[in-house]
C-alpha cells in the first residue's frame, strides 16, 4: 500500500493541503476519528467518538496526548477503499513519526513546520488554555523532529520558504508525484456527467492530433484513465508561465478554427446550461435555500437573454475548465489535464476562462482592478469579453447547484468554492458592464 502522511505544527496549512488532496482522485483520505472538543472551523473531516472507541476498535494509526485527546484512523475506514490503487493519505501527529519510520509500506511523510512557533500557536482562533496546551505539545514534538529528521522518507517544508500556500502546495505535490508516480502509473478520473463521455473522447483525440499529449487513454464505465504526465503545475507567480500558456492556448484556437466540426449532433454549453437551469429551478437546496431562490428568480430571465446572445455563434470543442491547476509544464511542453468539463463553446472560451482564473484565482474575490487587468490582457472587444465571462460564471453557478441537488457536493467543498462566491463575482461583472458601458464600447 502506498501511504502519504501529513503532519506538522498548528497553523501551517495542513488542513488546506488535505482539502486540496481530497479533491484529487489519486488520493484516498479516510474519515479520521478524534475525541477532542469540536471547533467552529471543523469540516466533515472528523467523526467524533469517546476515548473507549480507540481502545475497542482496530486502529490503523492513532495517538494520544497529555490531555487525553486521541486522534486516529480506524482500520475499517481504511478497508472502505476497495480498489487499493489510490494513495492512502493520513493526517497524523508528529508523535507518530518514530513508529512510521519502522513501516515497510511505501510511504512519504510530509512534515509542515514553521521557524517561528509563537506566531502559529498564539492564534486568535484558540482560547488561552488551548494555546498553552498546543505550545507544550509543539515543544515536545520539536524534540521528536530533532531526533528523527532528516531521514529518507520524510520531507520537511517550512512555510516561511514560500510566498503563499499555492506555491507551497505545488512544491509538495511535485515531490509527492516524483516519489509515487512513474511513466507506468495510470491516472484515473471520474466523469460526473454521463453526456460528457463522448466529449472527453473527442477532446483527447483532438489533443493527440495536435501534439500527442495523452498516452494510454481508456474509458471504463464512468471513469477515464491515462498515463501519468510528468510535469509541474503552472505557477501563479510566474509571468513567463502565464504568457507561455496563453500563447499555446491561442495556437490551439487557430488549430480548432481551421478544423471546425459541426455541433448539430452535440449539446453545446448553451444547451447544457439551459438543461441544468430547468433541473434546479424548482429544487430545494441544502445550503442557503432562500438566498439561492432570490438570486435565481432575479437573474433567470437575464441569464436566458445572455445565453441567447451566443446562439448564432459557431461552437468548438473546448477544455471547459482551463485554470492553472489543470495545466502542467514539462521540458517546455504544455499539457492540459482533467477533462470532466469538456464542452462545445465559443472559440475564445478557454482563453478567457484561463485569463480570468489566473487573475481572479480565488472565487468571490473579483474587483474592478482585476476586471480592468483581465480586459488589458484581452486588449480588444471588451464588451464581448464581459459577456463571455458572465456566461462562464452563470455556467459555474448553475452547475454547482446541479451537483448540490444531485448530492454530489460535500460540505467542505461547498464552503471553499460555493455558488455564493461565484454569484458575487457574477454580480460584480454585471455592475462593471453597466457602469462602464462607455469605456468598453461596442463589440
């Protein structure tokens, strides 16, 4: 079994790292168990049990502390992973380190630390007693680190060595991939929408006609597989990466335009959005139902009108979700991955999505300055750009609601990337278009 262990001191990004890995189908994160008090920032990562649970059950891994708080993963929760192909990913304590080093499994231990412990421990989210408890625990764990690190399976990451979490995450992912994956590794991804299966096949064929990107591709049921692509995620901090990828996307547009294929037997993105609107409009939702109904009712007719403005355009096979996490770079070659959102869209859709997600990489954080920056990159046809970006936002909003009402959305995913955040950005695009109509001009 391939095992990835995440450990570290408080407030160094462990939870965020685990949530990122949870959304990556290559990793399996079982439900963890603890008897500690619940916190307001808890997600559905833990199940809460009493101390006796740890004594009565067969635990794959567990640890206790001076306050009789126990953490661990039950063996039966490990056994729920039937395929045994994904990397078992465990959130554990530094106190587990000595025992883990005696394991015979292929394992990678990711240790997140800080050179300034006080900044991490004395956080406002902890009570004074909790701060004192965590300080004592962290000092004890530092002694373990001093004794057992370095070793050949533990990689240490100090958060001060990175400018932001994304940079640290990309660095960690690169190390994990190099450790576990080779050219014989098969990546397996699930397709959430049945109608997308044919589109995914079409898109992979398109990529391979262009420059043989995807090797050993196959479709099995609702999943697709392909040979692992060695490469690094493109960096949000690299202007060179941004421009190189943008140039590549533009070359793909020219390639598509010269090979236009009729979409009369394919659902376009416009029809997909309309069908999802019809599906969700009368459905009661799990989260913020009143807010959703208010937004939906006030924007339904405007959204239909927006969709109609594209109905006479030619539609081209597109990636559909071309943000920086779905782009790999290796030896100056650029690769697109994750094809679940493939769709027939207006020609410039992928390019605008890419620019938008690069500049506004956190949903809900769009502002006027970022909109101007997006328009400056596009440089022409501002009005059309804003229309297409609003179409993209509507598509994401409706799609997220569709996944929610079909019970495909987990609460922690919803908290970090909900329709509400995208609604905020959509409304800012609308307000900008109205208040700057003279600046953006005609199409």
